[in-house]
């Protein structure tokens, strides 16, 4: 593959080649009135739409591109437990009652995702074989031990693994130890997205693709009107679910997020011999350094690997050299395999490393900012956003006002410098 070859993060994704077909949709070309308008047709917006439609609420989804164009069709598809803050930090931030409700939600996330898939008969290759997080050194292992103790206090067992146990579960050597979470797993993210759309449409939701929202205004009666290039919808509630592709539509919202890029590569289908050596238990696997590396299989036996990428939306072949080199360092058996797919996209990072459910104005609410945990938390956020409309008292995700990033317009340079600093610290730790 020549160095200058342009790689499209959506079109060239493995998931685009292997997903179920998308339901038929059209762009908005007329005026409507509905109870709720959802801006963004990814995992968050479509989960919210399905919950609302099942409740009998009239809802329309407006997607600027095609279904799954963003992270919902590009991610690694891992369904994980947890956030970047542990239970103790969440209680300190939100208080005991709210923090414990959030912890319960986090612990239940993988099981809720897989139960939701089964309940709605979503064809998305769900696999719930567990997740392993590898510790590369004693400092990471000590942090994992503390995390395991915190979760155990809340009724969640994260199994501590020694070096031999992590090798048995993953086939990887050179790790001091790690954690195992039995409830986690993986799915086909683009199929999940398309199947959520199909289920929502069946329940009566409306989904309009290639319908970028160009304007948003509120009347004196607190009704909202949402405009696209060729149509508009009036409604009582607007849910903003644009995550890493958030623009300047809602004043100040873009500055609450920094989009970083993740790149992924997938091998050719591995032989049975290799599959017995590399992730033989079919778990998802995270190499828990400051710059994490993550692995999972797809249904055809391709090993999918993800890493951080450049601060731009179009990729070159050499952008994937580092992720493949790191994968071979963990699994030397991959030295001579062929890499069939290369793709990538945006991950939305927040100032406090947590997602936010943010009421911007009466009837205008945003939910986003998953910091790399979008499949599980996007599913739960979609449910929480629907609850803010149906029955706010039953919403377990706390509402908060997210902090903005200072000097946001220079975020690309800031992220690039941070990545280099973290890579240096990882290297120094390995010496």
C-alpha cells in the first residue's frame, strides 16, 4: 500500500464490509411536528429513539451523514465495564447517593447491553466472553488491585490475574498481571447501529439521514424548531447526541469536548493454530499503558487492534505502522500475518474524563463524551436521555455542567504534545 494512499475512516472500515444491511431512510424535505427531535443517529441517539418509541413518544432522528458514519460505525466494538474514574472518585465527585446509583449503572452496563440486544433481536455478533486488562508493570498492577477492591465493595468481582493467568487467558507474555471482568465482551458496532435503527423504525420512530441540522431556535412558548437544509421539525424536546462530531450548532458545546483520533487495523482471518495462541479464550484484551492498545476478534477470526492516531480525519498507510508494530510486540506470532483493513475515527474526550448529561436549556439536553467507552456508555446514555423526557425521576445518570477546554482552538497541538509525553513515559517505564 503506497504511503500517500488515502484511507477513509468510515468507508474502509472492516465493519462496513461485514455489517448487516442498513434500513431504508431518506433526508428530511418537509415540515413536521413531533414530541422529540434527536440530533445524531449514532448509538446514543438511536438507543434514545428506540426507548422513546417503545414508550409511544413521537420521535424523529436527524443524522448529518449515513447511519454509523461516526464512532458508532468505526469503533473497536468492545462492551466494557467502568469509566476512567473508579467508585471512590465517583462518590467523591457526585456524593454518596448519586455516586452509588451511577456505580450500579456502570457495573450493570455490559449485561444491560447484551440483554437489550437479545430483547430486540439485534443481529450484531454479540460475544460476552469477558475482558482482560493487562498490567505492564508493578505500578499498574497496584492500581488494578486497588480498583478491584473498590468494585468488590460494591458487589462487583473483578478477578485479579497473575502473570501466568493472564498468559493463559490471552496468550500474551511479559505482563506483570491484570484484571478479568466476566460480563464484558464485544459486538459488531455498525451492525448494532443499523439494527437499532431498524428496531426504532419498526416501533414508529422516524430517521432522516443526510439531514444535517443547520439551525435551532426556541419560541416564547418553549417549543423548539430544528432546521435542516430542506425541512424543519417543531418539538418539545431536543436531544443532542453528536459526541466527537459536535460542531458549533449549540453555542459553547463544542468547547466541552476534544476529538482525538483512534486508528484500527484488522488482520486476515487467522488460522486455527494462531487463534489457539492469540486470545485463545476469545476475550477482549486491553494493554493498560498510558496509551492503551486494545484487541478483539471479529466473527470471521480477524484480530482487530486499536491505538491512538494522528489529529486528522483522513489517514495514510503509514499512520497504521505503530499500531501493527505494537500488536506484534504483544503477540510475536502476528509477525507474518496480512493486515486486510485499516480505518479510524474520532473519540470524544472531556475535561474530567467522564461522559456528561447536560441540560443546556429547558427542553434542550446533550449526552456525550465517552472517552473511549462509547458502546456501553452510549447505550446507557441513550436510555438516560429518553428517561429525561419520559420520567426524569428514573434517570440514574447524573446531570452535570461539563467544563470547557481553555484554548480549545489549539486542541490539536495540545493532544499531539500529550500523546508524545505519554508515549515517552510508557517507554521509560519499560526500561
